[in-house]
C-alpha cells in the first residue's frame, strides 16, 4: 500500500518530471531529424539510474532515442507487464496559447504545456511509479518493463515499430498499459471510466496530382495541377461514407448518459447522420462521427515530385505541374487497403484517374480482448479511489503504439485515471490543441493507479 504522505511525494515527483519533459520540447514534425527525444530519454535515464537497474538505450536514428528498464520477475512463466509512454510531442503555434507552450508552468493546480495530456503526463507518472517500486524492493512474479519510446506522433518508424522489428525481446510484454483512458462519464454516483481497448486504423495517403506547366500570365484552359488538387480536396471534404457500427459502439453509447431518444438515434444507421448534422459546432459531433465513419482529412498541400525524382518548385508566375496532397484517413475495424481505395474512388469519381496514390501508412484497426487478468486488475484498482465506478471498453479514433504491441501479440490498453472534475470534451480539445494542460489531482490519481495495477497483476 502507498500511504497518503508517500503519494503526495510521488505526485510532486510526477509534476516536476512532467515539467522538465515539457521544457525539453521534443517536437516531432514528421521529419527524421526532428523530435530529438534524446533530451527526454537522458532525463528519464538519469531519473531511473538511482534504482540500480540497467537502463537500455536504443537510437535507430540520431537523436531518436528510446529507453527500456526492467524489473525481472521471480517466475519465468508468469505474465509480464509493460508501462509504455512516448516522449515526443506535436508542433505548436505559440500565438494561440495563453501561456508559453514549453514553459511547463504550474498554475492554479494545473501543469501547462505541449505534451501535458499527450502523453507526457502518463510517461512521467509511469516513470515515477516504476522507480518507486524498484527502490522499495518490489519483486514481481512476472517482468515489469518501463518503455519510453520515440516517434509515436509520426507513425513510430523511429520508435516502437523499429523496436518491434529489431529489438522485440527488449520491449515485448504479455500485457501493456499506455495511452489513453481514465476519463469519467455517465452519472456521478456510478460513473463509467473509459479504458481504450482498441483504435481505428490509420491509412495515410499522399495524392499526387499532375498537370502541365505554363506561364501564370496565360491561364486560359491551362492544365493547372493546383486547380485540380483543389477540386480533389473539395470532393474529399464533401464525401459522406455510410456509417458502420463496430462491436464497441453500443457500449460507448450506453456510457454517454443520454436520453432514450438520443440513444435510439445514435444506434440507428439510418438516422445517426441526420442527428450528428444537427449538433452544434464545436461539440461532441466530430468525435461521435469519427467513431462510426471512415474519415478523410486533407491536411497538407505542397509541391510534388517530378518524373525525374526532383521536387517541383512552386512560384507565383508558374502554373504548377505537380502538387501533393497529404490525406489522413482513419479506417474502421474490418477495413483494409482495398476498402480505402474503394472509398477514394467513390469520393473522387472521375477525378480518381487524375491522382497517383502513394501509401504512407497502412495499419488496420486493432482491438484487445477484455477477459484478461489485466482488465480485472484495472477494475480492482479503479475501485479503490472510486468504489462505484465501472471500467468500460472504448475504441479511440486516433492511433497509438498499442497497435504495434497488438501486432506482436500483446494485450494492450490505454489507461490512466483522471479527476472526475475533468470534462471529457474539454480534455479532448487539448489533444494537439491550444492551452494543453493537466491538473495535479489527475497526476496523483494516475500515478497511484500504476502502482495499484502492478501490485494487483504481478504480486
């Protein structure tokens, strides 16, 4: 057991470690040289070094560092558990922030900064819990592994995917806890606590549009690649694929705490789109839509690659001959690359033949089962601070490194435990958004959750 005085001290350690990691500004913009997660890896290696454990370091690309620490179990046949968090964060526009996005300030009981919710709060609290267990002489039945990984925010090629392909034994565990769950929903007297057991697939595509170059002073009937690209983007924006309900959708609706008429609309494939269209913006409609539809988001546009392999230089007085569109496609369970191609054909119609489709990522949706000792351990651990709470399985619309672990055969859950006062909609807006921050009470609850789950599962 962790007494209140110890927990206060551990919470303070989590706050301080989170602040340092935010200030390190390990911003991953998708390029190989960005991220520089070595800064956070060095901090964590030093933080864990006093345990006496061997902390392993892996760097497939300069600066893209992953660390792994392990408390060996007493029984080689017992299941192992990994606490896994990523150390990179997404780019930020400081102009939209109230405070310095890399200041790591503690203001009115909240830690501010890029990564405070995605997911340095969990990575830091896991490190604090892991170090506390190691220093207190905890001996688990099965191995307890701590993994702080690079490059989650841009597809894991320099992080977990590389580790799975080249250093599988270093990071593999039967059970994995990572991002992100722990939000309260439903009635306060008997709340649901979300646990992410699955996630949509990610099918990033580059759509290359070609045209004929010419002088910008004579655009009449020109084959302008940028104009065609604009039409492609508009059609993808207008595309409305039919809803599909996966196995976790009914459970998700049951936890929303909505009236019966709303519930009926959300569970009716003939009515859900009309219902979502009527919801205010911003609001919950975008999330509920993403839970039930394959989605397409055109997020980047720029000069394309010429036939010889060079990049076209775009200039105001030159009609462009090649333009690339970056499209973030998220697929539902059961869909594969053939379904993605069918969606693109349906959305683009006659323009489909004008694009070249390049696959950037093509990972299918994944779901872990819940009839496991880890689920039972989570249920018991959540009940300690919230005796009437019930964990509920959810499918998230983003992707995490859980998908890599599931491909290796692990059961992976996105967990955590946040304050009941933290509004799920507000929390969701902070992901990759302005004024990202997390409250200290949530850090306290989550740090203790890792301690409880480890003891419940591995003792």
